[in-house]
């Protein structure tokens, strides 16, 4: 049985810790009603807004606010008027002419969610559910490269299917070339599983992912 160390560096992996300065307050916080923030008062407002295919909002009106009379409704309307385009709804989603949108104001933090000033708001990125184990990758390690103690860095591009599998994969980088590591990674593609990206909670089709993998042999 081949025993080796495989380092798999995959998209969406967390970056290493850095000593970055604390982030500045996001611009959306300037819309928090000042008196409510001083009183550390939470609130919410529900709007009815048209949502274009590109994620832009239009024709927003106030449906309700809680608690009433604290400025949360007016603040929500002001935010919606300056909103960036949100995530793009799936083409198969028959979006009604108007969709409810609730904006929550959290005094602890403070925070306002969703952040309508952030492009792509309302969307969630793909999340890894399963990646091949080291032994599974070892099973597909090219035999000639294994004998030569050789490794490679390979990247493939795949479409994330709505069932979480990937398809239509193609190798976009193989360094060094000619050692069959690209073919090995394509054979491993069925072992990857990813929760698809969503927009307003609806899975989005035709999202692609870049998957870089480092095939490495242990020293000695």
C-alpha cells in the first residue's frame, strides 16, 4: 500500500492569521437611528421591494417596523434607496413583482443586517462538505511519479451542481506538466462535494469553483 503525505489546498480555505488593524465601522452603521443606538435599542423594519434580475431594488415601501416610532422604518427606506445590487436570483426562480425584505438593527455590535450597501448582499458562498482523503488521493497518484518521488501542483475548474457534486471539470494548470497529475485530479472529482451558493436561500446553478491541489511525497 502506498503511504504518502498529500497536501490539498482547496478554494474557500481560511487564510492564515494576520495582525491586521481593526476594521473601520461599515458605512451602513451611519443609518442606525441615533436615539435608538444611544438607548441600545434593537429594532427591525420589513419593506416590500421589487427585485430586478441583476439584484437591484426598486419601489420599496414600508410594511412594518418594530418597535414603532423609533425611526427604524425610515432608516430602512433610506438604506434601500442607496442599496447596491444584491445577489442574482436563480433564473428558474419566478420572482414576484414585490418581495418582502426585513432589515434588522442590532445595538450590540452594533450591526445592521443584511448590509444592503455591500454588493452581492443576500448571497451565501459555496461551502465544502467533503474533500478526498489523503489515502483516496494516494490511490490515484501517478505510478511513474510515485516511483520518482515527484509531486505537482494542479488546478481544475468545475461547475457546482445543485446536488453538491461537481461536473464539467477541466484542468487549468499542471506544474510540472506531463506527469499525469491532471488526469489524476479529474478522476478524483467525483469525491468532492460542495453545498451550492445561495441567493435569498435559493441554491444557484452554474457557479464555478477553482480547485487547486498540491500532490506531495514525503521526504526521504
